[in-house]
C-alpha cells in the first residue's frame, strides 16, 4: 500500500471511453428520475468501502470498476437490467466484435 | 489481452467492463430508458466544455470585485446561477475563503462528490483511497505531498463534501497582481488551488500579464 498521492500532470476527464460512457449513463438515468443522486452516492460509497477493504483503490480504473458494479447492482435491483440480460447482451456484443472484420463498424446482429 | 493477433482479422475486442457498459447501454436504449444522443451530449459537455476554467473565472472575479466576493461567500448559489455555473452536482455550493489565518481544503471521504459545474470531473488523486483517507487525518502531510507548506500559525480546515453540499476554495490572491484584469488573474488559478491542495503563485514576470 502506498500513501503517495500522485498529482503531477493535468489528466483527461476520462481515461478510457467506457469510463465516459458509464458516467453518462448514470447521469442520464439520474436526470430521468430513475434514482436520486443521494441514493447513487450512498450505493457508490458502499461499493467503494467494500472494495477498499481488500486493497487500496487508486482512483483510476478501480474507481470506474466500482462505479460500474454499483450501476449494475442498482439496475438489477430495479429490474431495469437483470444480470442475466446483461450477460446475454454482453455476449452478443462480444460475438459481434469477433465476427466483424477489422475496420468495419461493429453492430449487434439482433 | 483476450485477443491480441498481430493482423487483427476481426475488430479488437473491448475489455470486459467496456462490454458490460455496452450491454447496459443497449438494454436501456431498447427499453427507452436512455437516449444515446443524450449520452453523447453529457460526455461532450464534461470532456470539452466544463472544467476548472469556470471556477477560475469565479475566483478572478471575487479577487477583483469586493461586492461580488461578499455575495459569493454569503450565499454562493444565486451568484453562481447568475453566471450560469449551476446544475448537476453544483446545486448547493459553499465557497470558503483562504486567509493568512485559515487554509481550506476539500475532500469527499465517502466517494468523490465534487463541484462539477465549476471544476469538471475530479482528478484521479481526488478519488483515491489515499487522499480520501488522509486529507482529514493528516492534512498538513497531504499538503506537503503536494508541495504546499503553510506557516505554522495558519490553521487548516478540511471540508468534507456530500451529495448535498459541495465546496470551492477561494485561494488568496498572490502578491504582484494589482494591475491584472480578470482574464489574466483567472489564468493564474489552478484546479488544485480551488480544491485547496495548491496555492496560487505570483505571475512569472512582473512586466507581462500571462496570456
């Protein structure tokens, strides 16, 4: 565990495209009234606490992994996206990537 | 790497979390719970439009206009709303002023609550366990990590953000800036100085204002 807080260079808002996507999904659902921001913060804090028990979180990829876990759990609890649905559609996307020639846009077959 | 062919016969497979996010997006779009165009708009806003330059403008104005500063410190929300800096995660803002007697520093010990309309998306270190745990416990040592050493008689006050209240630090105006206009002053104000993990330094040269 390191106590060092690195803070040198300016960094982009999002390190990876999926960080931006999951952030935007969450903000969009909040604005559509699917959950309040206070509820989001409570659930997200609980995930961070749980994940932080086993190791030090670095605020980067760890942070957005916890963000995604939290959003998945909320959507599953609300019945908006069950783990089974997510697993199926995730597999469809994976197949689409594997079956699309490099350079072509990747689309779901169904 | 699940698929790492040198010639990429198929599209490169995204990471597991990236695929899970795509799955969520597909499911929610199909159910009409989100609009893909709205997501793009949100991303564009936070990647390109909102950032610490907003907070820096507020600081520069407060340094230049005593009435504005008094109003900002008394009740920030209406003042910021007038400038257009309101909305997501900036609904209730409190501005705390650094003085020779007190230095202010902001943290979110719960997660990463942060004044998005003024500072954009928080930097990685703000979200790290190290900062979140240590800022309250040993703020002076954290400041030292950031290269900030305060006089011994300056108190350090740490403000813990919540989903309801966000803080912006109003740093002290540096010496040698008497002739600078607001844009020149704003250019001196760093993101970290508005979180309280940096001070605002004097301009590099006395004769020229920074662009």
